C-alpha cells in the first residue's frame, strides 16, 4: 500500500475526524485539512477553540478519513500550533473553504495546526485488517 493511496483517500474524503484528549475523555470533531507530500496535515482552527488547550496538554491526536467507497485511513500523530506564515498561506491557497471563516492567512483568528504523522493505517472495504503505510 502506497502513500499515494492515502493522499487520494484524504482528497476524496474532503474532511476528516480529528480526535484529541480532554482529560480522560476523547473529543472528536470534523476538520478539513490538506495532506502534504511529507505526510504532515495542515488545518485551520479558530483562536478560541477548546482543541488548542487539549493539544497543548496532550499533543497525541488521530484523524480518520472515510472515502466514498467506505475505505478509511487513520493518521496517528503529534499536533502542534504553528505560526509559519508560508504554511498558513499554502493552506489558505489550497483550502478555499477557509474564506468563509477568515479574512486571510494573517487573520488573528486563523490558527494553524500541523499534525506530524507517527503511523498511518488504511483499511479498504473487505479487508480484515489494517495496512500500515510508510511515508
């Protein structure tokens, strides 16, 4: 299984379900990230969201994408907040939906979350188990 398949699944799914930890309670929400060739996920969030505090306390996250064929991939990684303007601009230019929420990549409410992958697993419909994908 190749990383190209993961990239296609993420693109096809459009949005993923990001899980963070809030104390001992998992929290899941939809996010619309982009997946870079190096495996990092870039996503935007508002400056006042609870997920930022959860990530600050425990950077371990997982995001799941389900494509139209009901195959899915799970990306386990470490999340961090980044002020990298070039990455913010890249996300802004590739994720046009952000224009509904922010005035631009310099908007103070536009916070960039970067997820660096640790492990990627894919499961196709009909598979009995997951396939680990190398980046």
